[in-house]
C-alpha cells in the first residue's frame, strides 16, 4: 500500500512539474521570435496575429508595438503605422529599426528635420 502511495505521489509531483509548461516570459519570447520570422518572410497576416497576441499578454510591450508599426508601414497601412511607430519609439528609444522606419515616414511627409533627428 505504501509503495502505491509513494508511486502516486511521485507521478503527481512529476505531472505538476512537467505539466506547468513554460514560463510566461519564455512563451512571450517564443511568440515574438515567431512573429519576427513571419515578418522577415513577408507573411504579414501571421506576424500581425503574433504581435497582437504578445500585446494581449503585455499591453506595454514596446518591441511588439514598434514591430507592428513597421509591419503596417510595409503594408502601406498609413492610418495605423505612425501611431505604432511613435509609441514603439517612446517605449524603446534604442530600437533602431523603429527609428529608421519612423525617419522614412517623416521623409515621406517632408518633415526633414524630424527625419534627421530620428536618424541621429
């Protein structure tokens, strides 16, 4: 009887340890890596879904917000791109791809001083 109880406890402990899955941070990292791969492959719909899922888990994720801005710019969705690029830059000022994309947007708008500031 004790043997069965120990075995049951051991199996239960293993199930709890293995069944909990990855940490939320690890899931978020994998989600963002997958989204980046979709974006690089030009699969914008899948990339957008993954970035939006990342934002559901962390609404202040500056990386996901900035990448959505880049994605929207590349798709020509100019009604959405500026807000995401600006918010992405605000949350992550060191994010060079976002700042470069924002400078291109400023150049298209003939806001040359703003474009120069972003590049600098």
